[in-house]
């Protein structure tokens, strides 16, 4: 890569708005300036394999190759507005009736007219950082201190 191409990349870097693309352009610029992959990775605080990946993608596809491609997969059923409304409802503390997967499933179906399985609702809530917790049962058949010492256990906390 010659100096003219590096100047073009620097101009594109200044005009670019997306931070990830700017970082990728920097990777290409630094490698074009004969820095090692490991030095570039250390400078940008990433893995050297990532630097190599974006360098090769730039060589194969040009500047368009540095842009983020659309993700594959099924689109979400819930709109962003519905999602934010549900998050607000779930974040309200209700100590009388804690949220269960079943209750959350019914609420989502009621508010959005979308029926998810309970497993999918659990995934959604985890993605929103709402973990479902349940109390752990207390094992009441626990051995007494006498039985523990008789058995020969060294750790008496069991």
C-alpha cells in the first residue's frame, strides 16, 4: 500500500461516524505503515487475529468490507417501544408477587399479543438483565455434628 492510499484512508477515518469502522480503518492504516500485527493489536487493545481479519477483509473488499454487515437470523417480534414498556414494568419491585417465568409469559402475551414459550421468555429476561431467582430449599436431613465427627469428616461445616 502506498502513501496515497494511506492518505485516502486517513480522510475516510476523519469522515467516518461509526466507532467500530474507525477502529478498523486504524488497523489497516497501522498495518500499511509496516507495523506488526501484534503491535497494532496492543496499541488498539485487541487480539492480533482480529487485526489480521480486518486487514484481509479490506484487501479483498475495500472500504465497504470494513463496515458492519447486517446480522443474519430471525428478526425480533417485539418492537423497541414494546420492549422498553415491558422493561419498565419488570423493573418495578413488587415484593408481594415476585416475577416468575409463567407470570412474565402471560404479561408479555397480554401487552404485546405475542405468545412466547416460557423458555424464550427466560432468554429475553436474561438478555434484559432480569434474572429469575428462586429460593433454595433447605436440606433438613442434614447430619448432626455428632454424626459428622463419627463418620470421620474433617470439615465440620458440611
